[in-house]
């Protein structure tokens, strides 16, 4: 009888070795301060924390906000505004008045 060679453990279709997804830079329930840089197709503001896209309702580019993470998925997160700061345009106006 022939000896069967082993080429390591068998892997199922679609499986990858090790940790499939890198740890996310945000956690559900935590608060972060961000600057809104873009608008999504749905009209939400977009911010990024260490490259992870975060969608935030009721914001627009130029806003500075304190946000709370609601959901985290593989490629993005969703958050809600906890506290809205000054926009860049507002802060420039106050600088000019002084």
C-alpha cells in the first residue's frame, strides 16, 4: 500500500488562515471627535478614523463633531452626533471679527 503524503491541514473553500479581519480602530458605544470631510450618496457626512470610513447622519463637510459609534461592520462604521462643534467657516468668521 502507498503512503499518503500530507501537505498540511485541509482547508475548506473560502477559509483563510489566521485572523480574517484586522481589529477596528473604533468600538461600539465609544465617543470620538472627528471632522466631516465628505458627503455620502445618501447625504450623510463622512469622517475617517485611521482609514475606517464612518457615516454620520445630520452632518456636512466642514463640521467638527463629537460622535458615538452605533455599528461597526467590516468596511465602515455608523455613528450619531453627540455634540456638534463649530464648523471651519464659523471659526474663521469669529477670527476675522476680533
